[in-house]
C-alpha cells in the first residue's frame, strides 16, 4: 500500500494497488486494525477506478463520426 493520495493515481496505478489490497485481505493474514485500513483504502481505490472509467466513457461517447463512421472530432463538453 502506498501513501500517495488516491486522487493522484492513474487508473492503472489505482487498479494495481486495489488488486494488492484485495490479495492481502483475501489471505487473511493481516491484523484487524490493518485490515480496516486496507478495506478503507480499497474502497477509495475502487471509487477512483470507477471515476476514471466514467471519464473515459464520457470521452468515448463525445467522439463524433462522419457519414462513413470515421471520427471527426469531439463534441463540446456542454453538449454531453
């Protein structure tokens, strides 16, 4: 587990750390207090991943296509 703030992690960093947290919790070899801290960190990492995925989905949804289905640009953010 890193001390970096969750909101500063990329999707990939947050997902990798979340996998480590889940592994530690599943093994069950962590003291109760540490398990609680891991669970809280895991919940924050999960939320970060969900946020980053939503942002990516919105970017993909904003891509406009021409008549042949080729990308032509992005819709203005206020049109989403």
